[in-house]
């Protein structure tokens, strides 16, 4: 008897709403699939932007290294050679640390943006901001953290 009542109420609902019970499930599944696809698309484009930015920074590092090596090659004074070498090493270490920091910050910002959460894990009710995790050349890690 209970089974009959559930079927009868379902038939009554579908007649009044114009949607079959299976249609509501299909609509829900399609809505979730669309949300998942949208998140994957945003994640893919965000990762593309992060890697393009990282490749740009790597190109800048290669250019700076080429200039430093050219200066070392042309240098005839051992003291100047040592200074150029030390400056190159310090710049390379600074760039490496900055790249790792930027990659971590951008990845966290992208993950939070795609997941729709803020930095503390709470769900965000505002729409995601595109490009919020992108960094600019020469920006310090504290500036990136404040921007994110």
C-alpha cells in the first residue's frame, strides 16, 4: 500500500510540474556535470596561465644568465670576475626562491578559486575572479600574498 502511495504522489507531482521523476534526476546530474566541466575548464586555463608565467620567468633568467656569462667572459680582472660571479649567483638564488613562491601562491589561489573557497576553507558566495592568482614580474612575495 505504501508503494502505491509513493507512485501515486510521484505521478501527481509529474503531472503538475510537467517533469517526469527521471527528468528531475537527469537535470540534477546534468547540472553537476556542467559545474564539474566548468571547474575543469577553469583549472586548465588557470594552469596554462601559471605555466606561461613560469616559462616567461625562466626565459628572463636565461637572458640574465647569458648577460652575466658574457660579462664574465669579457672580464680581465679577477676581482671583477668574482663580483660578477657572486652577483649572478645571488640573482639566480633570488629568482629561484621567487619562482617557487610564485608557483605556490598561484597554485593555491587557483585551487581556491576553482573550489569556490577562501584561503581558510570557507565556501565563498561571490563569483570567482579570473586572473586573481596571476603574478607580475618583479613583485615581491609579500605583495603577491596581499594581492591574493
